[in-house]
């Protein structure tokens, strides 16, 4: 499940992942939120938080995630990944090398630092 989060700057899409992410999470929540923000901004920032209840991605969602990155490759100016999961953090760090924008991983206890970093860009 992807939950939209409120209380962020107007150019930020903020989400929290819980359980197993599915294609519907992308199609019904994440992609529409991104496309809505892009109507008002040439680039946006992404806050992608993984809760303790996050279990993983379905196989179809891995493909959807790759498509999202491809189709919105230059739409992000910064991405903050917030997680205490080592495998999520390591995966995000590997993907950061291929992304055209800064991606930074923060532990959940560093969420305040993540907000400042995201807003600074």
C-alpha cells in the first residue's frame, strides 16, 4: 500500500510504503500524485518513506517502478528515501548511481535532516 502524506512543500510528492506494493498502488496513487504535481511544476521532489510494515514489491511493481523512472526521468529534482531497512537503503543507493537527480537515503531517525535536504534543493 502507498499512502500519500500531507504537510510537505507544494512541489513535493510524499508517500509512505507499507505491506507489499502492487501495480494498483502505482497506477491509482503514486503516478496520479506525480502527474498532478507536474501540472504546476516543471520538476518535483519525492519523499519516499518505507514504514516498518513494508514487506516488499510484487514482481509486476518492479517493472512499474522501472517504467516510472524511465517516463519521469527528468521530472524529479531530488528524491529522499527514508528507511531503516538495510536492503531498501542498499537498493536505493545502487539506483542513485543511474539517476539524473540527487537521491539520498536517510534513516527514519534522520527524517528532520531529510526534510531540510529535500527543501534545500
